[in-house]
């Protein structure tokens, strides 16, 4: 269901209506009490001080003290209700965005990771400002109306000046709100782009250092940061000018009312107590009028953030819901598939086969891995992709993910322990299954290298481990999952040749040759299907068959030894 920025703000008010209702009533009561303070002082001057009535002075002073008690309590508890509502709404918006981003079906959006992070944090907080803006507006209007009524009772022209001047000022200032909204939207988009670039740079810091691209990357980030700074200063300038003008106009109105009251007092039209009341109300009136004048700016910021939230919350799912069919079997088939650089690809992998795929062009390997990952919607490729005879797009999504697992060559690790990372895809794995996967992926030494063993702490994205260690732990995680069909894309690019041979034999033994996960029955053959997209001769040497891709289609197939002997292009691409 489409929401839009305005709908998000409206929904915020509706689902927090209880807290906001109580909070609004209390802060409005606070403003009424604030309005009564200068009125009470004027009454005390006229009825007690001017007459010399001590008893009346004592009574009115007690009433004034009670008034201060009411306004203090009303503000304290009213503000508490409003702040709780605002913080709860900000949290709920963050959870909604996170849930939408983490939807297994994905989300169709052009926003990058850093931009999504900005939307789910700062934009969620700003959109929740509407829970504070609305009560403030109600309280300020209450104070303005109360002051105008009091002034009308004292002198009609003074009251009319406030009643007429206030909406005129607010109407004129409201003309600047669309400009502030546009500039706030541009600013938040620029900051989000800078955040996205910073996220990319931090995650790719090691490769950047490896190729010596730090200076170029720093230059790009500096440019993006300057753009964000410029947009922020541009917005700040507009907001500051708006606030300055609104406060100045409000102050001029208040000063004008007080000046006319002094003139009326000299002419005898109002008493000294009434003059004190008018002057007090004029001074008090500056604050609520300033709040009313400044609220359009804050509302513009909240609206801009709500519009950015809507970009995520309104985004269509990347993948279709599917027909809910289950995938039975481990046969994989691609028929006439065209996607990115792939051009009418036909490929069939039989159940239990250990298949190697060598792509002469890296983009063909990337396209095949992306397509098999199940993250590509069916409207973005031509042809048919089936697992066990069922179209992947028709399958139940959770079942498809369990059946077909694609481990990219740059798989991420999560903060936690080695054990929590290895068992992330299958928390119920036994100790023997975990050990078998660690052995097959040559990740045992990662565990043995630390006194904590499997409980060794892993930093976010596995930054506390070397590139080879991260790759082996990610591979162990994939092996523990025991998916009927598993695709590994260059799983050994960060390890040495000896370790690569160990991993090749481990994968073949674990998934194809013997039931390594069941030591009591070593003769049982696993019928899991494995596809190795790689140019590693060590990995290709353990495969049953190798398919060669060139120009997006199958250019040859055979065993590794046959192709190495008969195909010069294959030898050039693989043997090293």
C-alpha cells in the first residue's frame, strides 16, 4: 500500500493519539496558566496594591502561587507524554524501515546502503518530530487566543491587533515553507550520498590500499562531503533567515501592542494594572508567536524526511510472491537464459553432480552467480531457471533459499563469534557437523589459532580476521547449511595454493564422495549438487564436469583434464 510522506505523518499522529492527546491538553493548560500570570499580576495591582488591601493581596498571592504550581505540573507531565510518543514513533519508524529493507523479497530502490542507513536513522527521527510539532502548535495557538481574548476585554483595538496580526504574519511566513522543504530534501539526499560513499570506502578499505587508490577515493569522498556541507549550509541559511524574520516580526507586533497600551494608559483609557497586564502579555506573547512562526520550518524538515521514508516504505518488492511451490530435488536447469552479459545460456546440472564453471569473461561469472542467487526478479531476465523442475520464481521463497544457496566470493561475516557465524544459516547444526565443515573449508586453523576456539570474537564484517580467514569461515558457514544445491563463486581467491588444494578435496569429500557428516556410515554417497564458478585448477580438478562460458553462452564442456589437454584457451585461462 502506498503511503507517501504526508500519510506517514498523519499515521504518526493517529497511532500516538492517546499520548499526544493527553500531552496536548496538558501543554495547552500550561499555556493558559502562563497567560493568566500577567493578568493576575495586573489584578493584584488594581485590587490590592492600589487599594492597600492586605487581605486581598495575600489571597491573590496564594492564587498566583497555585497558578505557578499548575503551570509547572502541566508542563512537566505534558512534555513527558509528548517526548515518549515522539521517541516511540521514531523507534517504530526505524523498525518499519529495517523490516522493509530486510524483507526476504528485497526492495526496489536505487538507494545505496549508506543512504538506507541515513533514512532508517536521521530521517526516522526527523519524521517523528510531527509528534512534537502538533502539540507545540496547539499550545502556541492556545496562548495566542488566550492573550487576544484578555486584550479584547481590556481594550478592543489591542485585542483586534493580535487577532488580525497573528494570522497575517503566519500566512506570509508560510509562503517560505515550500522553499525550505525543497532545500531540506536536497540536504538530506546529499548527506545520505556522502554516508553511502563513506560506508563503501570503509568496507573496501583493504582493497583500496592494495591497489593504491586511497588518494582517488579520498578525493571522491571529499567532493561528496563538500556537496553535503554546501547543501547543509544552504538549508541552515534559509532556516536562519526564516527564524530571524519570524522572530523580528513577532517582536515588532508585541512592541506595538505594548506601546499603544502605554499611550492608552496616559489617556486614562486603561488602568495601571491593565497596563501591567498588557505589557506582560506582550512580552509573553512573543514566545508563542515565535513558535507558530518557526513551526513551518520544522514541519518542512519533518515532511522532507517523511518523503524519504516513503521511498523505502512505498517501494515494491524486488521479487514476486511466488506460487508457494516447494522445490523437490537437486537438479538445476537454465534454458535460453539472457541476463546482463549472458546470452541464451542453456545449462543443466544433474542431481549429485559436482560441476565446474569457467567463464572467460568475469562479467559472465558475476551474472550467473547473481542469477542463481535468486535475487534477480523474473522480469529482469529472459528464459527459464528451474530447480527440481520448478521455476525458481514460482517457489516458496524461504524454501528456495534453503534449497539453493549461493555463496559469493566476498561474503560478509557478522559481529559475534566464529561459532555464531558458522551456524548462522543452520543454528541447530551439531558439533560434528560444524567440525566437518570447518575441516572441509580449512578453517580449523582459524579456530585453533585462538584460545577461545569457536567462541573467538569476530568484529563486524569480519574485520578482525584476515581476508583468507574470512573467506574460509564464510565457506564453512555455507557447508554447514547442507543445501541440496550450492553455488560457490571463487571461494578460494584469498588463500594460498596448499590451502586451496585442501579446500577442493574437502568440498568434494563433504558433499559428494562420502557422508562426512555421518561418520558412522562412511560409504553412503551424498546426492547434493555443487557448482563451482572458478578458474582455480585445484577446484576444477575435483569436479565431475566443467562447462566453459564465453560471450555469455556455453563454449565447451568436458572434464578438467580433457579441456586442459585439448583446449588452448582453457589452458590459458586456468592453468597457472
